[in-house]
C-alpha cells in the first residue's frame, strides 16, 4: 500500500556478506511483484520480478522469494558489494491492474 | 530500444509560481504513463496515470494537474506552487506490469 509518509527502514551489511531485504504486501489478489533499486538522485531501476505462480526466482546475484500465505516478499543479494548501496522498493500490482503499489523502501548501506 | 526523458533535471521555483514538467518516451507507442512524487527519504506517491491521449486519472487531490497532449508526452503542471510541492518527480511508462522510470526532476519550492 502507500508508503509516502514513512521514513525508510535501514539495513547495513558488510561487503561480501549476503543481504536480505523484506517486504510485506497488502493485497492477496496481487499476482505480480517487482523489486526496484534506486540510487541517490536517480530514478528506480528494475532488479527482478516474480509472478504469483512462482515462489522463487533467481537472477544474477539476486533471488526473490514469495510467500503468498503470509503475503511476504524478500530480496536476497549475494556477496553484497559497495555498488549495491541504494534504496530498494518492492511493488505489487493489486488485483491484476497495471498500476503498481510501492512498499516503504529499505535503505541498504554496504560497509567496505 | 525505449528511452524516457524528463526535463528539467532540477528546478528552483518561488511559492506561487507556475510549474511545467515534461516527460517524453521514445521507441514505443501507446504506453501507460505515470507521474510519481517522492519526498526526501520517503517512498513513491502516485500522482497521475494515463492510458491514452487525453486520458488522465488522478490518484491524489492537490494543486497539480497532468495532461497528455501526444501519445508519448506527459506533462505535469501547477498554476501556483506550494512549499509542500517540493520533491523528486518521477515519470514512468509501461505496457504491462513493469514500469520504466525516467531520471527524475528535483523541484525545490522556496
């Protein structure tokens, strides 16, 4: 749902460690989910997406897990690098609509 | 390939002045278009979306308006800016679910 009034939660990880960013979504009818990465002063960039008929999808160093039972989405980043430092947003599409509803966002800081 | 442009990149305007932000998309036709606002350290707030020329849906009542005079052009306007209009304005386009964002316009209202 809407997150515009909330301060971003933060996550700090050591370079080389794995990162896990969590997201709770609100609409059980959502059938498409997506993660974006937003670097400071730039527009969000697509990372990975997943449809509701899957519970796991892997990309390059990233994995998205979907648990429809508890309406939970997570993004795992393997071997986190300083370039991964950014704000990460999850989004759901609601009841099959083309509009996306964005989560709060999480600020990931990678410590060298 | 598709590209999306926004201008200006940054803008400083006095309270009460008008606003016009422009977004254009290349390499695609009949996209859905979106305007978002992002306050510092906050999430994305959907302001307007459009599924075709002249078709605008407003998500949040405010002193902003949007227009789509051409298929790949989306304009965000205001007649009189408020201090609370300051923020990072993002335009996006989509065909299906995935949205592709522009570089954004940082607006500061003084």
